[in-house]
C-alpha cells in the first residue's frame, strides 16, 4: 500500500516515521507553547463553519507575532481565507470529502520531505472525523492538535464544549497551543479586484452610492427550517421602500434567483438583484458597500458579520442561540422567538415552522427602521468598511 502511494520502505521512510509519530509527545520534547511553525487543515463544507474558524488566525498572530502559518484547504475555506493577512501561506489541495484518493496521494507525496518545516499540525472543531485525522497523521508533523473524538490520533486534544459557540470552541485551540486569547470576531478579506467587481455590479444595476443601500438575503440552503416566507419578504421590502426610499438589493446564489424574482414581482416598488453574480469575496465587498443587511440565518449572515455591516437577522429557535448566531451588539439585531414551547427542537425539517411564523412583518420592519436610524446611510462609513477589509 505504501509503495503505491509513493512511500519509501527504507528504515527512515514514511511507515517508520508515521508509526513513531503516533507516540505521545514526551516531556523532554519541545513544549507546544514554543511552537512557531503551524500547519492548519481546513475543509469545512458550510460557509458559516469556514468563517467561524477565521478568528483563530488573528488570535494566533497576536499570541505569536513571529509565527509562520500555513493553511491547507479547499472549497469554501479557500474562498474565505485566501486574502487573510494573518496567514503566511495558503495552499489549495484536493478536497478530502470530495476527492479522497487525490487528497491522500497529495498529502503522502507533499510531506515526504517537508514535514520538518512545521512544529505542529492543527485541526479545528469542524474536523472531528477519521478522514481528517488520517490526513493530519499523514503529514508526519511531530505534534498533532485538535478536538476529541474516537480515533482522533491527536497528541493533544480538547473536548468540544456545547455550551460555547462554534467560534469560541475554535478559539480554544489557542489555549491548547499554550497561549491566552481574547474574543476575536470573524473576518473575510478581499482584494481591490473584488472591490472593483462589486462597484461595477452596482453601477451596472443602476445603484447610486449616494443613497441608502439595503441588502436582503431571503433564501437559505441545506433544507433546514430557517426559511421565512417569500410573500412576507415582498411585503417587507415594499413597506421598507415606502418608508425610507432606500435602494433594495437582493443577494443570493444562482439557484435562488427564481425565488428572488418571485419576491421582486410581488413588490410595487423598485428593487435590484445580484443573485448568482458574486463569489464569497465579492459578496463580502458588496456587503461592505451596503448600509444595512436584512438576512436569514444563513451563509450571507456570517459574511455580513465578518465585514461588520449593520444587520437585522430573522432567526429560527431550533438550535441554542450561542451556537451559530452572532452575539447581539449595537450593529446586530437578532429577531428570534425564544419563548415558544418547541424552541431548541433541533429539527432538520419542520412542516409548521412555528418559530419563524411568529416573526411578523411589522416586527422586522420596525427593527430595520431602527437600525437604519441608528446607522444612517453614510458613504464615509462604507468607504471605511471597504478599506478595512481590502488586502493587496
């Protein structure tokens, strides 16, 4: 098997190295707290999960300013992290959940001579499964750090704390590495190229940056019961326009476009659609140009949080609030019906959606009006957001 993967079979070859790497780190070895060369594996398939892992890199950079951080990733994590200034090197690999054989061969060959470049390999809370443990093992890096699960193969593991958010659990890796940390918010950076793309899109749609611009995310993916109602979004957008004359921009993926068009058709006032016209980085740049985001609990919500745009979130009560939702602050208003009997049901399918049904149009409209009054349309605030998250 090892010969097929390109492993040498000499005494100093990979089989012997990997077998020795299973041994726990001895007290006489280099302490984890002295590590400065980090390899992270990041392969989440959900946008929110990928964004919730991004604070680890900023927190690690603060704790170890001279650290050298490399990330192996693919798919959405690559899109989220590719401009992150706290990462020294990001390498796109075959995705282990989609192309296991290619990923296996890539790791086996890649680390034949480069394992000594790293002090430890780290996996976050979204990688508690055997496949990622095997990849971490195959790196041959001396110390493996991650979260507890059966057959984790880690030298140092921490238990996942369900009373903490996914983001906070990921930040606990900094403690596992021997350092202190403070709460760090997620971040999605973009380049000038994405800024230009977002501005060209706004110009093409006929949107003026001199007037209020409010983004609407009306669809969710994954089939979970966190959808609201299309006809309510039509009514909400229409009433919001009548009250504010703000420009209303619908965002979403290409498959969501037909439902967005149905919502727009139910309005009497004008609106615009960018559905299917943005990737993650361009969406981040586009939201940074907005004054407010009205959104469901979905990937766009996490991107909005990452670029600090004021938000109103229409949220389901099926999960603990702290798990995925951002903490409430002056920029973020979360509308959720905590008091209903079926709260925290944990369902992946719900035909009645009581928790969403109880959130009425007038409630969302009032919250959106309050947010727009608190954070009035400001070209300078938009420019500041865009500048803050733009990286060359």
